[in-house]
C-alpha cells in the first residue's frame, strides 16, 4: 500500500490517461535558447524517466512581439517544428507526456515591440507597450492558434495557454491594465473575450484529442485584480471554450507579495484553488510551494485540486515521482525554494540549474559515470561542498571517508536553518544525512583530521569552509560584541537593541533572526497571509487585504550597516533580495549604507560618513554583532601541501568571497565527477 494513494492515482482525460496526478510546471530555463536540442531533449527525458505524468515546457512565444525578450524561444518556422520533435520524440520514448506552453508576454515582454490592451507600462519593464488595434488583437489570437497547431505537428501531447501571472491574456482581464472602451474592454464580459476566444481558436486548430491546459490567475495580488466571481465566471467559460484542464496561477510578476520563495509557507495557496473545485467539471491543478510528496498528497486528499503542479522540485530531483512510488521518498532531493540557481539564473540570462542538483539542465555535460578505478577518497568538512563531493564520489563507486570536527554534518547549512523563513534547510540537511548513510560513506564526526591522518588516501578533498573575517574595529573585543556564530547558535543572550556590522547574506539573516519573535510565519499560514496582506479574493479584489501588510512587531530594535554607499541588500538574490529587504522593513530594521566604523563603545557603535569622517555619531545599542564576511579556512590544505601532497580544495576553503551553497555544491560535484 502506497503512502500516496491520491498522488499516484491515474487521471482519465477521456482521450488519454495521465499515469498519476503530478504535473511538472513550466519553467523558463534558458535551455531552449542554447539551440542545443539534444540537451533540451535530455533534460525533459530524464524527468519523463522519473515518472512525472505530464510536463509543461518553458513558455514558447507565439510570435516575435509576444516573446519574453527579443530572441526568446518560440515555434515559428518549419525548422522550429523539427527541433521540437527531437524533444517530444525523446520524451515519448521515455514513456512521458509533454505539453508546450504558449506564452505571450504582452507588456511584460522585455523589448521595444511589446503590445498590450492599453499603453500602460509595467513597473517591472522599461518598455511602454503599444496599444493593440482590432486587427492587432486578431493577429495575436491567430498567432497563438497557429503555434498550438504547430505544437501538435511537433508531437506535443497538448498545449498550456498561459493566462496568468500578469501576462498578455491576464492583462485583458483586469481594469488595472485594460482601459479599452471597445468590445475588448469595459465590462467583464468584454475583458474576458480574448482568453475565451484564444481557447476556442486553439481547440479548433488542434482537434478534440489534444490536451489544452488553461493557466488561470486565481488570485492576482495586484490592485484592481479580478474578483472571485470573475475568476469563477472565467473558469466556466474556459471550460465551455474547450479546455481539458485548468491550472492555477498565483499573483502577477509585479505583485509585491512573495508567492514561491522559501519563506512562503508550504502549499500556501492551495486554499485558493480549492474554492474553484466543484465550479467546473474539468480537472483542476493547484500549484505553489508544494515540494514534497506528503505535502502534495495532503493537498489532494484535502480536496484542494485534482492534480498538483510542481516545477522547481523537478530540478532538484527528476525522479521525484518514481522515488515516491517506490517507497524511497526520503531519498528525494528537496527543493528548498531558494531560487538561487533556477530563477536567479534565468533572470540573469544564464542557464537554470539547481543549488541542490547541479546536473539539472546540465544532464549531457555533467555525468556521474562509474569510476574506472575505485579510489580511497578522504573528504574533510561535511558542509555543502564536502557533502556534495562525497556523495558524487561514492555514487561513482569510490570508497569515501568524510571527516568533520563538528558533531553533525551540514556546516553553514545548520546556521541557515535557524533563520525564520529558511526552514526548508532542515530538509536539505536531513536529505544529506540519509544519502550519506545510504551511500556507505564512512562518516567520522567529532574528528578533526590532521595532515598525518590523510597521507594514505588516493585523493584528499579539503572542504574545511570559512572563518569569520576580523573587521579590525577598535573596541571589538568588548563583552557586548558578538559573532554571528554565537548569535545563530544561541550561545549568548542578545539585548533589546542591536547593531549589525555587515549587510551581506549573513547580516540580513541575523537581522531577520533577531527581529522575529515567536513562531516563524512560514510555519503559520494565517500569520503569514496577515503579515503580507493577503485576503480571500471573494472578499477583496485581487486578494489584497485593504489594510495592507500587518506584520507582528519586532522582537528588538535592529540597525543593519554596511560601508558600501549603496542600498543594503542590493547584491542578494535577484528574485528574492526584495523579499528580504521588505521583511526587514516591515520589522522596522534600519538599513544604512556608506558608513565608516570608528569604534565600538560599551553602549553602542560609533560611525561616521564620507572621506572626511567628521562628526562621528553613536548608534546606541546593547550589542554589536559582527557579520563582516568570511575568509577561507585553509590551514589543513597548507599543511598537506607542505608535506608534498596535492589536495583538492573546494567551497569556502577555496574562495570565501561571495560564497554560497550553490557554488559549494556545484564545485564539489564537478570535482568528484572527474576523479
Ligand atoms: P558577504 O555576503 O560577502 O557580506 C559581507 C559583509 O561584510 C558585506 O556587507 C560587507 O560590506 C561587509 N564587510 C566586508 N569586509 C568588511 C570589513 N573588513 N569590515 C566590516 N565589514 C566588512 O558575506 P556573508 O554575509 O558572510 O555572506 C556569505 C554567506 O551568506 C554564505 O555563507 C552564504 O551561504 C550565506 N548567504 C547567502 C545568501 C544569498 O542570497 N546568496 C543569503 C543568505 C546567506 P561592506 O564591505 O560594504 O561593509
Ligand atoms: Fe529549488 Fe533552489 Fe534548486 Fe531552484 S535552485 S530548484 S529553488 S533548490
């Protein structure tokens, strides 16, 4: 008997059957833009082999003006059709099903040719859109229908029409972006004309036995968003127009409420989809922050939807469904919703991958093939870099011994998991523990390896991490001065007023840790919804609470400082930095850049501004916490080199600057893949 009876139940769509209730949601990985179709095909085929029922491709533009950026992948020409056939053929060979997402970006298109219902510029793009004429609208509908027909020709099992997240079709639905007075604007009947027309024309162009998913924005999270009555009306009309399945969209991209970041509670929006259950007779999919089989099972068992969509979890582990079905759920590499290697890469124009799984989108190039010769390998340091190297080396058949002087594995991940909103790191450490045990790695905890202990190994990998940087501020030896390690390990009491030196990843983490009191809102959905001002869309348009965000008061007064004369937090993750800044702002944390540190006194920190350093002023605080970055811990590597050995040095021990777990895990995996 499976632990996941709802998740693993097939879904009969009439003309075809899905083997379980899991959809791999659309992700823009930038893989298609490489034009290496073998690589694209292998990415999807690997996930098909992992038994996901149905996959959705990244968004494909139906025409040039609708592309998310100039040159974005699409399906325009006969050659495009041949390229896409490589993908669909490989997926079908692997026993999978795949639908192509048609994404018209409208005013979100990052280019000068963008078009929209009305010339209302989006706050997240510098390009004002051109208002479409009647003929222009007809062209967009025709282009979408044509690309659906081409998708069928290219061998796809269906299409997903992207109608949510504030893209083109969504822009017609709400008065926030649709100011038209013709038959495409004004009343809701007029505003929903375009999505309905698109679905009808796509159905007509593709025939009855072709999956047609419509992704419908169920809670816009923007001013003047849809009411719940409008959402229900649209869903019914979309069903009548010929959709096979309705998928859930949550929030426009310009919404100032996080919808998928790690601090969003698990299954935070499944209650919204549940409201639509029973209103239509076609299956409904729910989405957002569902990352584990037990979460997905609970969502389905609670009647929130007929299927679940997970996207990033399939970057972290392509074999998610197969492992769940085989009773190996604890081996599923967890997506921690960090966005660091997926969305942050996409938005920086890089190919997506995964912090937890560096092979994601690199399947053809990064391979963990069996080693030709079995070697004995010592890995010193069981933080992210060392764990990654140890696991890949063991997977390839090497005999691995993993040392750490701490009583537990995880290294800096153990500090990250203390931060409110970063609870997913617990699961990552647990997964590493499981995998280390399963891989048969000899784990030596509480063991500070010396150079002499390592002389007999064939290969030695040094992943000893980092030490806090000494900022050299006069007075820093006082008892009121604390290191971030002491604070995050709860080794010392912390006063009511705190000033933090350094506003990097750790300074922000410490500020969040010290500001939050009681239970993390990430573990309390109602508190989180109140904190961010999310309301029932049946009560308030777009699901925005009229009173706005209502955060709980801060646990203490925190001031966060940096020397760089720029906005603190500017260098945090591209897609998550704003959330950290907003969270601290809600907690009243004062963030100040461009300071000089003059001296630490018993009652605070003396700072000045500018080159002249005139008029130093004191920030009165009971404690000063040093988060001034880190330096490599290389003493063991140096001792080995002195003895004539050639250790491999990875992670923070290699380069401490701008260290994160993504780089550490990637470096460990790539090293071990080549040993
Ligand atoms: P960091 O991000 O490099 O930040 C170091 C901070 O210290 C900066 O604000 C820097 O600003 C300041 N600083 C540097 N030298 C200083 C000096 N001599 N005196 C005073 N201040 C100095 O390093 P971090 O905060 O240690 O963060 C790295 C860690 O954060 C990694 O372990 C990573 O895993 C973790 N992390 C990363 C993220 C992420 O989004 N990627 C998020 C959370 C945590 P100024 O030089 O301007 O003063
Ligand atoms: Fe999930 Fe982070 Fe991997 Fe993205 S990079 S898939 S958010 S674990």
